């Protein structure tokens, strides 16, 4: 099966790919764009529904040829793009000529909160795609059972920049999204202890009991969690700081708390 070639940057398929950088278009079409060799390899090997593989042969390496062979064996359509056409769909300064379109996994809030065990990461109003991707990557690396993203204000985990910063972890860990009230209700219904990160928290991470079903809730970097989340939380946790800074990057503070939770659970032998 020979890959079709698209040369013009004005091609209708290229324009459709460009529109996927808008969240409303991703939601409307239930399609997302993943760019980069490593990220696309994660997607292809994760079992996510790949719609098509998009390659610029002038820029790709031998590893990309292996992905193309894998896609063809799975009957996934493969399209070759000219450098000018690929540049139109890329958000990178130095694209490597590899991308794919896929159907975002359809995990639901209810299913994830009912079936998961251990630790969940809940992201509320994470505005920067880079922070969101880094938090998903930390959750994946530190053994979280899944990630819940609260819809509304904040980034989308299927934003190309979030996928890139996650280094493909968005394809390794269950991710579900829903409105704040629904997420809080599902966590409460299924016996999750909600631990809210806050500078005004009552306990430090090492004083916290991280055993059992624990949902770590991380809010926006500047404003923090609103009163609805703080009132619903079973515990509020703060990260002690001794220097001159009064706050930390959201992805850094989230990673610290996830690691401390893992350390406690490992020492206690929790699942």
C-alpha cells in the first residue's frame, strides 16, 4: 500500500489538521493531533485508535520508517506531506516530520473513580498545556492510577503541546474529564479521600496519610483552588518553603506531592 502524497499547504486535509489545534474542533470531531516521533510511537503502541499517520519523508529518520511499516500492517492510512505542507500543521520550531491523528480515549469519570485503586491526580484549571503535560507525565512515572481533568477553564490533555510535554504519557495512563461538581460527586460516591493542595493547607506532605483511595487535587498556579474544592476536601496539604519564593510552579508542586504519596504508600505496602 503506497502512501498518498500531499504537496500543497492549501490542501483541504492540511487545513483540517490545522483546525485540530483548536479545542472546539477537537471536541467537535472527536479527533486530536499528536506530533513528534516519540509521542507518535507511544500512541501507535498504546492501543489508542489511530486514524492516520502523517509523515514528511524529507525530514524523517529510519525510526519513522518503522512506524510507517507498523501503521501499514494495521491498515492505518499513511499520508506523505511535503515540507511546506507539514510545516503548516506543526507547532514546533524544528519539526521531525512525524504526526498522527487519533481518537482520544473515552475514559469516563464514573468508570475511572469506580474501578481505579490507589492514587488519582485531579487537575483543576491547569491553564498552561506544558504544566498539564508535565503533571500527567509525573502521574504516569509515579504510579498514579489515573488523571481527572476538570472541564471548563484550563487546558485540554489532548492539546498538542500537552501531549508533547507529557512525552507520550497521555497514552499510558487513564484520563477522564468532567465538570467540577460531577468529579467531586463521583470521588465522594466511590470512597476517595480528597486531598487538596493549598498554601494554607493544614498538614505537610510527610504528615499526610496517603494510604487507600486518595485523590490529590491540584489547582491553578496563580489563584489556587476555589472554596468549593477546599470545602469538599477531606484534607488540605501544603508544601513547606523556606526560601524567599512564596509559590512554586504547579507541575513542580504536583510532582513533589505525587512522589511523597508514592514514598508513603511504598513504605506502608499499600496497593
